[in-house]
């Protein structure tokens, strides 16, 4: 094998050292020294042992003359994934799928490989071929186009790829890959960077799309260097509460589409099921109306989504009242409580307030504010809201109800699900006429108190 040269660099100040050490001698920071390749074996590319193709010379082209006719997106046969990717997989693209352990990344990708109408190579460094087959049999009928390889050395993987010529490559996971050119152990910053670089080179040269599964760290970012997210074309995040059945697929970065789209799945015993109409599942259609429940019409991406907000207001037993929120920003809850106290005269200072968004979903659409306030008021009075009410409005610091975006779409969704009154801001410009649902306009929080109080 030709000579490979590596050196150690500090990731924070860039200082170079001959060997690994815990602390950088130059900037004194700890754990920043990482091994990096400085010289690759000559004239060899990702196909080990082969001479690389002569360097193609890239010439500037007029943008109008660049040929894009060949980049037809590959349909993944999974509606939710297609939407999040912006219409399918782009040939030659690198997609990174991140998520907590056990959330279902491997399940999703295995399911996609079984559904894909293309020759797919699923490379796993985490499970054996048998284990994968057992799982596959449970989730999807097997097909003849999905190949499973258990290997972690990139050079050997490329050899197999060359022999098999797959149309799509899936790697589970990038943290288990190891390149022969580096001594560092699998999962280290330098290995992740090197393996990703090799895969990018392969993807771009052969126009084969590659999907990487990535682990995430405790704080929720993808394990490994931040640069990994810069290197790939698309970063998808698979999230949800492990104790709930819903999983959400979001695009954090997408070079080929919008990052507003969202895919929703339900984890069943037989794999992940696409949820095409999430609102119907997320709100419980109970016969009996309960106090402290309110329905919010939120927007996830461009899809309107109806969710249930539950609040519990009770007298504080201890001196400091408890405030807790699940699926909602706790700081925002405190702000809304302060607004209710100051503008509407509710004495919530001595009350415990608990808030929960059902379904284990995390919402950051400000339009949910109005439903949160309504749920709190309802629980405080211990009086249920009418079952046909729903809400979409942001609450400002002075108690004003602020307009929300795409209000027409929200109204239509609420109407479709059989709600009879939707509360929105007076400042919203509503283009719809003759809707079956009544649109109740509010200016300030006192208006809401008057109507539902
Ligand atoms: P997995 O895909 O292994 O997670 P990851 O690769 O993100 O670590 O998913 C494992 C979880 O999914 C496991 O806890 C059980 C659950 N699961 C089901 O509920 N149904 C199924 O059909 C499968 C395959 C997994
Ligand atoms: Mg896995």
C-alpha cells in the first residue's frame, strides 16, 4: 500500500503535533487533538487499487446552459420521505439521517430499502445479516432488489459496491465506518470526516445517492464533527418520544428542497406506518368534554395540524408554584401566565400549572398560544370548553392577539375536521368566504375571557 501520512491537529486553534495528546500545547484546550490525513496514497481513488480517472477539467458554463435533464429524482415509494426530501432522492446526493438511539432510524431505512424499486445496498456495521433479515421479515415483504452487507471498512465496502453496482447505498451507521488510511478508531472525528469524504467522492462520481445514518449526542446534535452536516446535501432528523408511537421526520438542511416539510409516522409492531392525516389521530374525539383541554390549529411545515393542549391548574401546596410543560416551551408558558395575570387579572401566582401537548409532539408554532391560554382558563374555572371550539393565534406581551400565517389553510383544516368555531386574531386577513365554520375574531385576551369565561 502506498504511503499514507497523518498528523494530529488541534480542532480549536489548528496547531499541529506529532502525536496525540489530551491537551493542546498551544491553546491549552482539552480533547481537541484529532488525527487527520495529510497525504493520501497516490493516484488511487475510492476504488482501492484502481488508478483514478484522469482529472476532468471543469469549465465555467452559462447557468442557462447547464444540463439538468438527467437529474430525475428517484421515487422512494414512501410518501412522507418523498415529501421531506422535496420530491424524492436526488442522484449523487448525500443524505444524513440523525436521531436518538432506538427511535427507529434503522427500521425506517430498512423499510425504505425494501420498498425502493431500485437495486439497494444496505450496509450495516451494527447488526448481523440474520438480525436484519429477521427484522425485515416483520416489517415488509422481502424483495429481490435489496442487498444486505455487514462491513465497516470503507475500502472493502467500495469493493463490494463496485461488484454489485447498486442504485442506492444506505450506510448504518457512519459512526461504525473505518477507513484504512487512518489509525483512529471508528466513530472518532477524523474517521467520520474521512469516511464521509470518501463517500461523497463516490456519490458525486457515480451519481449514486448515499444515505447515512448518524447517531446523535446527548444534547441532540449529530455525533461527530459539525462539518459533517456541512459536507452532506441533506440533513434529516428523526424525532419523537420513544414512549409514544409517533415519529416525526424533519429536514434540517436540504440543498434540493424546502426545510419546512415534515413527515409523520406511527411505530407499530410491523414497522413504521405513514400517517397521511395526522390531525385525526392527534385529537381525541371524546364524547365528554373535559376541562383544561383545548384544540390548537398549528402548522408544521406547510401542513396544518390539529393538536390537543391540556392544562392543569391547581393550588400550589408549597411556597413556590410549579410550572411544567411537555412539548411546549416552559419560558413561553411563564410568559403567557404573566400576561394572564397582568392583563386579565387572573391570580395564577399561587397556582401550579402543568401543560401537556398530547401525542408526544413538540410544537414551536406561536399560533398555539391561544389554545394554551384557553386550556389554562378552562382548567382554572374547571369548566370544559365547547367541543366544537378550536384556536389559532399568537398572544403578545400586552395581551393582544396577533395574527398567524396561512390562516385560510388552518380554517379549512378545522372545518374539514368538523369544528364549528375557530378563534383567530382580528388582524388576520381572511380570504375565505362562506365557510361552514364560524370565524370568531379577537383583539385582546379579555375578549377570549369574556366569550369562554
Ligand atoms: P431501531 O430502528 O433499531 O432504532 P435506531 O436504529 O434508531 O436505534 O428501532 C428500534 C425500536 O423500534 C425498538 O425499540 C422497537 C421498535 N420497533 C417497533 O416498535 N416495531 C418494529 O416493527 C420494529 C422493527 C421496531
Ligand atoms: Mg440502528
